[in-house]
C-alpha cells in the first residue's frame, strides 16, 4: 500500500493488464470486426438523403440515385434485345395480349385496277375473293379475216351466222334490183369517202346510180357521186360504192344506213369503210391513213334507236370491239407494201355539217380521239348489229388541231382527198389481196 492509502498493486496490475500484448490483440480484433460489420451494413443499406425536401421527391428519382445492382451477362443481352425491339417499333409482348396482325382488303377502282387497302382494327369486314379479270380479244365482235371461199361452211356456226332478220324485208326491193343488175354476188363491200371516187376503178363494170335503185336516196354533196360498182378484185367479188349518204343530209338514221343494209342483205360479209378525216393527233399529217381501232359516237343518234327489244337480231349489241382485229394487226405490213404511212387510232363522229370549233377539237382530243369525221359511225353500228366484220380507214386531209391551217371548206377537203386517193387505192387493193 502506498502512503496515500491506495492499493498500488491493483493499479499496477490494472495497468499491466491493459497494456498487455494479448489484451491489445483482442481489442484490435474486436475493433476490426466491428469495422468490417459496419462497412457491410453500409453497403446493404439504402442511402439516406439529408435534404429536408427528400421526402417530397417521387420514388422514381430516389431509385434513379440508388446504386444499380450488378447484372449478369444473360440479363444484359436480354435487356439489349428488348431495347432493339422497342427501337424497331415492335409491339411489346405480354402474357395477356396477343400479337396484332395487320389485315388488308382489295378494292377495285372504276378503271379496272385493284388497290390494296389496310383494314382498321375497329372495322370488321368479311374477306372476299378477288375475281380475276377475264381476258378477251382486243377487237371486233364480228368474224376475223378468213378465206371468203369458205364462208358458207363457217356461217353454219351460230356465233358467226349473219342474221339479217326483218332487215331483209325492209330492203327487199333494193336487193332484188341489185341482184338483177350486178354480174357478181359480192362478198366484200367498200364505201368511199369524199374525193376517193377514183378507187372505184379497181373494178371495170358499169356503175349503177343511186337514183335507179329502189329505196336509195342520191347524195347531194360534192365528191359523193352516188354510184355502185361490182366486180372481181383479184379473186374477191367486191362491191364498191362511190360516195355515201350523210346523217346531216337525210336527218334519218334509217335512210342513212339503208344502202349498207341492202349490201349486207345482198351477201356482203365484210365492210371496208373509208372517210376523209381531220387530224386531232399532232403526229398525223395530210396523206396519212389511220386504221380505226375504236370510235366515239357524238351524233346524238344511231341506227338501232326505235327498234323493239325483241327485234331480231337484238338491238342490244356490244360494240366495244367493233373493228376487225386481224386487219389492225396486219396493217403495218400491208401499209409498208402499199408505201403508205399509217396509224392506229380512235375516230370521233360528229353530226355535221358544220366543222368543229377549236374548243370542240380540244375537247375531242382530251377524250382520246385521234381524228374526226361526219360518217362511218352509223354504218359501223349497222354492220355490227348483224355480225358483219368492219374495217375503218380514215384518210387524213387536214390538221384539225392547228390554228394555222386556214379556213376549212368542203371543197378543200374533197380536193385533198383526190390528191391522196392513189394511196387509198393501193392500200385497199393490197387489203383485198390479203383477204383472198
């Protein structure tokens, strides 16, 4: 014991105990353990924001500041695939939603084309099959070009049989007279337009005047003498009519097409209709010949008006393919042989007798017409009514689309027709040869 009365041994022993090496090791081990546990707890614990407004911030912001957990390689690849799918605009897949497939329907437009239209999700339209468009011939309701020597055999087929019906009775007197005065029974009829009378010299028989034929009306227009000739052109018995009646002369379609109906009742099985026409197509020039592939009837009338629905043959005729397809297909070769520049186009028929205004010509051109005339249309309709094949040839005599062509008169048209009649004569002769 020390002089102060304290226990020196205990104090010394306590100091010795605190400063002993074993005690220091144990103390250091406990401190290291507490430090390690504290660090581990801090890593698992969410960070506490000391800002007073931290409780007001949304949970998403708190999460965004949290330290992200480490992801495995597989989870990273899966996340990348999800992001790439989102960028491509693919709908996300869930357990309760099915994959939405886009549906389309086919709509037919008035011009015959078909349009693929997407069906909206709200509309429920039944699917219907798209009908295939029927492929038809390009031209002509009548028979194609064939050997006239075999006409009797081929007309046994009902599809080609020419049924004149009561038309024969209407033209009986005219047919009786023509049979008596013609030396051949024609199979092909040629109708000549303005200024083309010289083509009739292909046959040598004496002509018969319209005025002598019962039921015929003589034309009064210059360049249309109104004569009928018949004879052999090569091996083809051919009837050639110099001039025609126009609708503006008679005012009656019945009188206008009466000669044509008489020729068909006489036995004509193919008609070649020629005309002098004005060009609406800028590529056409005077002297060119256009093979008519289609027509536009702007006469306000046609020869089938007034016929009863049960008339034989029926007046309900499809004339969408009225002109002979074989003639059009062979036109290039025949025109090269004839040394004639040719075209294929649409012919517009006006009532006349006045020529078209510039506005009317522009309108006709916008409709698709390549040339315009005042004939051919009624005769072609009358022929189609009884199944006779038709070829249309338009000799271009003026440029109807130009304002610099000067004043247009019938005398000028007839004179130009006479100038280029030799071209038409060569062409018709080669056409008849091709038929034979």
